[in-house]
C-alpha cells in the first residue's frame, strides 16, 4: 500500500490532474477556494484543467477561526445542494486551514469522495497538505476533530508563493526549520546560513522539506511512533496558538512553532539531551527571524491546560518531542510541569 500521496510540481501537476480526470471520470468537480485563492490561484488552475464534467466553486473565508464543524456542515450541505455523488472530486486550493478542512469534508461526505490538494501557502506546501492529516478545530482546541485520509495527489506550484505576504512565508518557514532540526543537520546548516528568506531560495527548500516529511510519514502514516517527531515545537506552539486564539489575538501558526522550538530546545538541554551550544545556535537563529511572543507568567496555567489536551499525551502525561542533537529528534518524552514553566520563563527572560 502506498502510504503517501503522490506529489507533483508546477505544470506537471496540472497534467497529472487531467490524467486522473481522464482515468476516473468524476461525475462532478468541485473547487474549494477562499477569497484569496479564488482571485489569485483558481484562474491559473482552471485554465489548465481539461474536463467535460460539470464544475462548481465553493468559496469560504480564510483564517483559522473558520476551520470548524459549523463550516463543514455548510460545505456538506453545499455539496449535497450541488448533487455531488460518490464519484465527485473535490479540489482544495488554499493554505493549511483549507486543505485540512477540505480533506476532512471530502473524507466524511458519503463515506469518502476523492480529493486533490493544491497548497498555495508555504506552510501547506511543506507540511499541512502532505501526509494525509485532515481535520478542524473544536473551539480553541486545534485539529481536535479529524482523521487520516490521503488526497489522490498533491500539486505543489512554488509560483503561488510569489503572491504571498511576507508573514505567510515566515509562518511556513518555521516548518522548514523544524525539518532541519529533527532530521538533517546538513539541511539545518543550509537553512541557518540564510539571513533573510528570499523567494528564489524557497523552491529548493520546499523540495527538500517535502522529501523529509515524505520519508517520515511513509514509515508511520498513523503516527504511532516516528511520525511524532514532526510535532517538534508544536506541543508548546499549538498550546500558545490556542491560548492566543481563545483570547482573540491570534498569532500565526509558524510564530507559535518558532517559539515552541526555542522552548522545547531548552527543555532538551535540561533533559541532558541537546548541548547548550546547539541550543544557543537554534535560539539565536530563530530569534533573528521571528518576533518574540508576548507571553506572561500569568498565562502559564492556561497554556499548560491546552497542553494537557495535546494529542500525543498518554495517561495525562504531557509528552514532548525533544532534540538529542541538531538533526536527531526523540519522542514520547514526559516533561514535568515545573520544567515546562521554567522553560517558558527562560523564553520570556532570554
Ligand atoms: N504536521 C505534522 C504531521 O503531518 O504529522
């Protein structure tokens, strides 16, 4: 069984969609877009698609606050209204919010229809759209409801990055940094040599990051072991993101993960895994790119409450992915609350 979706790049991808359409003859093709991708990306995609099937477009609002079951219900109702049957094809064109939710909607609709992801943000290209995780948030709890479901293919067109605001690039870049830290020291050095993020450097990094993610996911699709390393920086990062989301001052996913990687690297040192020198190197590089998040000591208990709900926990113990060294992560490490608080305090003071 192929445990990872095929990934195609650029114009080759549109050809592959056309091949898929020719072979599978979908009864209807529905494009899921948001306000931005409708305007900037959909025209480019549709101009290359060859089909005689009826097509429809569903536009949703962008943003994490719209990644929930209420929007899913509207999407299922719209698919029903369009008389989409089990041979329908959903093509998700958007960032991680849209591809996560679109995949979930497709996989639940009539017990599952085919879907294809066309990620349009850096974050979705190197992480969210690849590997078959789908889902939505439940209140402020990120990705609390979801399942594993593979798209038929993912089409990565780095050209879409050219229309992205810098903050979106920075958000996705945190996942690229993560890939270097957890799996490949040489890749980390290549990344850390970049003093600023230029779009012309990104295509190569996107391909390397996707290869790293593919390698990990293909060994452990349903995250019973190794795949957990892809969550480095996310135990803290998701909790902080959820905290700010609940307080109606959302931060970008990558900002939460960037902070999470610094704090979790500190914990790695305190657990006598990572060397202090490598921790300083990581902290210095990430801090040179990302603004410091406005965390205060009085938020700690709320942030910890979100961590208690992390999907990696077992028996109420908060389990972390930590670094043994740059390029090598370990998972399922229990970390006591006092050490988590100490690490957060060090982040605030550092
Ligand atoms: N985003 C982490 C994973 O796909 O496992």
